[in-house]
C-alpha cells in the first residue's frame, strides 16, 4: 500500500487522530469532493474506524512520527526525524514509481530487510493508538504478515522499475549488485526477473551460435563472422548471470567454439586456427579461467602441438533454426539459391518422366 493510497492520507488524518477527528475529516471531505468521489472517502473512514482493518493502514503509514513529519514523508519522502527500517523501506517503496532505481538505494533496502522488526512496528502502532484513544492492538502476529507483504511489494515494485530502465543500464545495475557480494532477497528477485526476461533471446542466440559453428565447417570465414556477432550479444545479455554464478554459464559456448577452432586448425592449417583462437580471446578475455586456457592453446598451436578437445557442451539439436541475418552471408545465400534451382530441376524431370516416359 503506497502512502497516497492509504486511508490516512486520503482523509488527511494521522494515526494519532481519534474517531471524532476521522468523522470531522469525512464531513469536510464530503463538502469538497464531487458526489462520485464521496464513496472513496467514506470507505477510508470506515477502514480506519474498524480495528480489524485499521492495523494494515497503520503499518503502511508513518505511524510513530509526529503529524508534520508523517505527512512530509508521505508527500515528499523527506523527514527531519531518524527513520526506522520499516519507515525507510516504506519511503523506498513509494519512490519506486518515479522511474529511478539506484544502486545505493537497493543496497540500503537489503540492509533494512535484515533489520526489519515486527516489535518495533508494533510499538509505533500501539503508541499512536493510545494517543488516538483506540484499543490496544491485540493480535501482534498479524504484523509479521504485513512485514512479508511489504517485502513482496518492494520486490514487485523494484522489478517493475528495473524493467523501465534502458537495457544496458539495467544490466549494469545488476552486475554492480552482484559484485557487492550482498546477495539478499531483493537482488535475487531482480536477477530472477531479468533471467526470465532474457531467456527467450538467450535461447535463440544459443541456436544461432550453434548454426554459425555448423556452417563454419564449410565456410569458416562466414561462420566466424556470424559467430562473432551472435556471441557478443549473447555475452552481453549473460553478464548479470555471470556476475552471480561465475564462468560456468559460458562454458558450453566457450567449449564449442574452442573445439571448432581446433578442428579448423587441423583441417585448414595453423593460420586459420590462429584467427579462430584470436576471436576466442577477444570474446572471453574477461574470464580469467578461459583466458588462461586460450593462452595455453595459442602457445601449443604456435609450437605445432596437437590440441586436446574438450567436451562438446552445446546439446545437438535435430534441426537448427536459420538466424534472421543468414542472408547476409554470401556463400550460404548462394547455396540456398543453388538448392532451390536443384529442386526445380528435379521437379521438372519428374514431370517429364510422368508425361513422356511411358
């Protein structure tokens, strides 16, 4: 529940206001509001006067703060008072709709999650209830439910805000969070949402990489060109996952490209192999384990030694989809054209046989 959706805010009353102040606020609102808006004000008053409903509004409101600071926090996100973890998280939740998601705010929210205390919130609510003249809160366990709801709302709001970021900015934010080492609940939710969002494109790129490796058997230069384009995009999309999980997410692609480089160096000579290992170095130099393997392979290749193949980790498919930009590869385009003409010739010969062969 956001501040400006809260019954306290809708009626312009504070959690220290009693029943008489709520009734007076409702009467005042009815004089100011058009007829169709009166229902919302009446519902807000009803919510605050029923104790079983009031507690939720109290939890998601700056209860515990003086009136001026409570409304200042609700309207502008500012306060002259020191804020508890709950109030800092409520402020953070309310700023998520402003299309801003900063690293420092996310890190602070992770720390506040750990410090969040149901007892502290309960004390703030009980104190304001005593001032307002309402009965004490008798079901403190309900506060834990509100606390979980707050955490889930912040997670959903942060995911929505991250999706509004430019693609590159979103990746940089996730990478920076991963490098901080504070991999809490909020970071896990953001990364999981990102992984779901890019899953389809990563799968398509894996297909395109496998296709490029396949055509490189006959057309090394064209396959290498397509491979470089698709691999760069694949690595860029996968960097937030690499920051979290390490190099294993790149191992299938790395091993498959390395094996193709070894195969081409054996069939077409050292110079071709060197070009492919140069591409491998360009793509994976940022991964220390892979960079070391590449350097060792380049030394062995220059000395004429036989390179050991690794396990082929990209699962073979029965049928690979042709990448969208396949027509940009001249040799492959030519072959596709030749196959079409070949098909036409076969059909013509078959028809001739049927018509004149008897």
